[in-house]
C-alpha cells in the first residue's frame, strides 16, 4: 500500500475545499505567482496529474506525450501548451474535472508497489517519489490560491513528504546551478503541524535550519522567501542553501523577492 497516495488526496481535498464555493469569474483572477489565474493553477495540476497517472497505466502513451511537450514548447514556457491541452475547460467545470481525476488517481496509486519505476520527463522515479511529487506540486501551487483568497492554510503532518523531498534535494539545489555545496547538508530540525519533531541530517550547533515544518516547505518549494519566515538559520552553508533551495525539477529558479508572496487581507 502506498500511503503517500492518501496524503496526495488529502492535500488535493484541502485545496478543493477552499475553492468549492467560487464562481466561474473567480477562477479568472490572477494570483501572486507569475500572474497565474486559478484556472492556470488547476490546468497545470490536472495536466501533470494526468501525465503521472499515464506513466503508470500507459507508458508508451506517456512517452509520446512528453515528446509532444518537448517539441511544442522547445524549452520555452509550458503555459501555452497546458492551455491548449485543457481545450477550453475552465472555472467550476475544470475544478470538478480535476477533483474527479485526482480522486481516481489516488485510489489507483494506493495499490501500486512503492518501488515500481515510472518514467518521467527527466530520470525515472519510484511510484512513491512520483505521487510525493504530485503532493508537493499540489501543496506548492495551492499556496498561491490560499494567498489570493486570503485564507491561512491549516497544514497536516502529511506535508512530511515535502520536507523529506526538501532535504533530499539539498544537492540538487546546487547541481541544477552548476555549483558544489561548501559542505554537507545542514542539520534540519522541524516542528510538525502536530507538534512532533522531525530531524534530518547530522546534529549541529553551527549549521542548522530550525522552525516550523510548514515554513521550511514554503522555502524549498519557493513559495516564500526565507526572509518572510521565522525559521532560524545559522551557519554560512545553511544561509546559502535557504537563499536558493529548490526541491522541484527543471532549471534553476529564483525564489520570490521578500514581501512579494503573502496571504492577502480578506475584504
């Protein structure tokens, strides 16, 4: 049984709940993330959920899809391709389509061997890593939705998969920039939403990142600048990592500038 599939569904349900009472016009409003609308967020999540699912159920069709993506985008923005792929679906219809698909997908992945290798746009990954990546994407892009709607999200401990991904990609943060870290990963000590303590790396008093797990996840997914959190960051290695941490694939991305991503005051 793949428990991360349940975590993926739980986070998707949280995002659905905050949007379930919106009208079609609301989905056309821009967020703080690159001006993406709520429609843009949902079409992005839905298309890549579909792709991850297709990698499991029809590998050949998935490979054809990725080749099409690469050919049509030619290294540029994915957004025009995603809009073409969604074929005009928007608003509440898109919301319900996304929900129906992620619900079925989660049930399907729950039965998958966690170690099964699945193809992806980059290197292949385990089924556990695949569904954890979908959880991370849903949570990260959900942040711009919550921020736009002026709602503070109440996280659950299922975000641990994101924290694990954030620490596992310490080296990736540097590799994607053609850099080498000055030393090993700093010690990470996080307080989970439940109050539990999650620890990663070798204990250290000189190189440490400590604080709320939710804020750590916000930094590694680049939905908040480290300056906009209460995380305690000590040591040059930790400071450098948190200034550019990146837990997602692709080329190097720059975190948002301080003060540019925040929960809007509710009217």
